[in-house]
C-alpha cells in the first residue's frame, strides 16, 4: 500500500490541484471568489509596496555610494590641479625672475635628496657639461639654496643652507649691519645670524640678505627673515634665528649662477666650512 502511494502521489496531487483550479475557474465571478481575489490583491499590493520601498532604499544607498566615490575622486582631482597650478605659478615666477635678472644662470631640477635632516645634501640634474663648477651659488627666485660642492658631467651635489657647515656673509636689510649666516645644525628650517652687535636695533620680521663680501652669492639675495633674537648676559652679540626665504623641503627647481666667482670671498666661506 505504501509503495502504491509513493508511485501515485504525484498524480494524485496534480489531480487535486487541477480540481481546485477548475473550481476557482467555475466560480470566478461569484461574490465569495471576488472577495477572496480582492483580499489577495490587497495583500499582494501591500507586500509589493513594502518591497518597492526596500528596493528604493537599496537603490538610493547605491546612488549615495556612487556619489560619494565621485566626490572623493573629484576632490582628489581638484587637489591635484591646485598643486599643478601652484607649481605652474612658481615656474612662471621663476621664469620672470630669470628674464629680469642680470645673472647668468642655468635652470635645474632637484632630482635627489639625502634623508639626513639638516645635513640634507641634494642633487641637481646639471653638471660640468652645463658649465657648473664647484662653489657656484644655487638659488631660486625666492632666495638662496646652497652652493655646489661636487660636480660630474651631468649632475652636481649641493651643500644646502641648513647644513651646519654652510656660511655666507649677510646683513639685516634695514639696518645695514653685517654678520654671518650659518646652518643651525640642530633645528630644521632655521638659520643662525651671528656677529651682530647688541647695539643694533634687531627686530623680529626684519629681512636678511646676502652681503657683497660673499664670493659665491651676489649681493642682496634674500636669505630669510628674523624669527627671534636673544641677548645673552655678558655677550656683545645677538643670538638671532632666521626663517629661510626658500623652504628647502618643498623646493623642486633651482638656478645655478654661472657668473665668475671671487676667489678671495670663496676662500673665506670655504675656510669657515672646514
């Protein structure tokens, strides 16, 4: 009997469903069936409405995610364009400086830096083939950067102004008092202005420029501005810190000044370096 049921159950269920279908078809227009259909439609409509809301919420979530991704992409692109614009403006100013300068220069890019903080030598993509020689001044349109200490045919190494062995005669522009600029050595992006007597009216914000006594840098090149000054008891000189005019860490281009150097001035500055 059980085996018979298993063999016939599919046919029995199919027959039952056909009978139910025929009953529904026969009584389709009767009030009871219309009520059943109405209730079924109400239930189906409610379910579809809820499902449609869920689908709209999911679609809105996907759209928000896509808009957020587009916003991030556009923000990144805008930041990149701003950087490019700043670089272009910097290059325009550098070109304008070169065109209006009487100095003979060769343009260069900083292609490498040594990661040693205040002893951060850097490398330029110009060398002896471009007329570069040891002890030539390296500047930007904003001020001094350093001096060449080694040269190959296509590259040159520069001792930056932040190096503790860097020295150059300098003066406070408004006071015309003369001192010596050197790298701080222990503090990044800070220079020392030495040999300024305490009788000088030193003020924060005063501009410091190169002096004509330098045999490497031309006179009146910007070096920086006075950050702070301190008078030590018993000393005849100010202790002065200077903020460089050119931020070395963010500078990517430079000019090497090719004009003939003054051997006497070079001797002074290189002796101090050693």
